[in-house]
C-alpha cells in the first residue's frame, strides 16, 4: 500500500524522505560516477576488489535492462547477469531489478548498480552522497548502507542459485562516496557477512503475510478513501512497536509515535531503554516501580530504578538544604 497516503488520511502526514536538495545532489553525484559507460565506477571496483584485468574505458558492457513492469525487469536483469558472467569481461548493470521473497511475498529491489567481474564474480555497488573523509565515513551511515547492500546481495544470491554453475556473489560490497568535500568519487570495500547472516535469520522468522491477514477482523481495509476513524481502527488491528528509529524508515512513524506516547509505551524512549527495563513496558509501571508502590524488589530492573530514585531524592534534598543556607 501507499503508506504515505495512508498516513495523510490518518491525519498524521509523514515528513519521511530525503530533501529535494539532497535528492538532486545525490542524483548528480551518481550520474557523474556512472558517466562514460561507468568507467570511473569500474576503475574503483577493480582498485578495491580486483576480479580481473584493469577495465579499459569504452570496452565494458552496460546492457539495457528496460522491460515492462517489475517482474519483466527482474527477468531481464537475471538474463543480463547470466550473459555478462559468460562473456568474461567487465559489465555494469545500472539500476538492475532484483526479487526477494519476503514472508511469502515477492519484494522488488533496485540497487544503484551491480558489477560483473571478468572472473565471474558479482559485486553490489552502493552510491551515497555523504562524504568519505581521509578514507573513512560516518559509522552510522556506513552501517545503514551495509544493511541495505546486504539485502541486495541476498537477492543476487537467489538469482545465482538458479544458474547451472552459480557464480560467486562477493560478500564485500563497494561503497562509493564523494572524496572529502569534493565532487570526486572514492570507494571502500565493506564486508557485509554479518549483515547477511542477520538478514537471513530475520527473513526466516518473519510471519507470512497471509497469516497476518488471517488474524485481522473481517472486512478490514486500508483503503485511504475510507473515513479516518475506520482507517485508524484498521491500522491499530495490526500489532506495531514504535521506536524513535522508525522516524527515519517508515511513513507511519508519526501516527505510531502519537499512539505510543498516549499509551505510555517505554519503546517511545528507545529500544535500548526498553531492553534494560525488562518486564516494565509502560512509563507508568516504571515510575510506580521506582517509587516502590509496585514491582518485584528482586527484579534487577526494579532494584536499579529504586536505587536511582533514592539517589535523585538525596540530590534534591541536598540542593534544597544548600539553597536554604545561602539565603537565596
């Protein structure tokens, strides 16, 4: 569904998404990196990951991946990957379309690029507009790029598995960023084996969409033309756990945040805090445990809260006594 439209109909429009300026800057940088048949991108790929002789400008292949619909594009991409692997040369696939089964439903993914090396290996390429200064970039942004690229690599593995002689999907992806604060490109090979393992486990544990749908009330619909009260009831029939990180990843984050705050959910303060509080799931329960009116005193979380409340009371009492003595 169009979650942005759904959020608008719920009365909680989302601010999710890149600014127009950042979007244009990112597109301009990506176009520069892929110019001249991807000569610069292939040079960076060879320099960081090898995989064959140095690419010669103008001699690398950039196949046309256009087709009707996402299914057609995914099939065309699979054919291009097979042909590129058999050719034994450098091939750049610009915005290929990959399919990955997610809880029984195909999800179509579009990485920035995939490079096929002369040795037959496949590499996922992520092009980002944040800078790489003195060979390193912001750790949080690199981590997010690695998680994103790992999903693409997993989808590539599914394509490779269907070939008679499956090629190697490299577990190092190529992260391309502006060098320092210039518009020139630099790159780093990022190992995503950990992210691949985590993604595989998450996909195996996902509940299938039809199982979720079977548990919904009869007649539930997310048609954005329905009244806001009906849509709100439909959305709340699907379990969700809000955390601040959702603001950067989901169009319904503002709606879920309002609901979490109104219900006093601890997760609205962050997943790490929720993890430290054990069985205390609401802010009311936390305050009650801290004041000693509820909670098991043998629970480490409850004991820590009461200790913290005691220290706070002592500090406030000391501050009051100090203020009274000074005559202020």
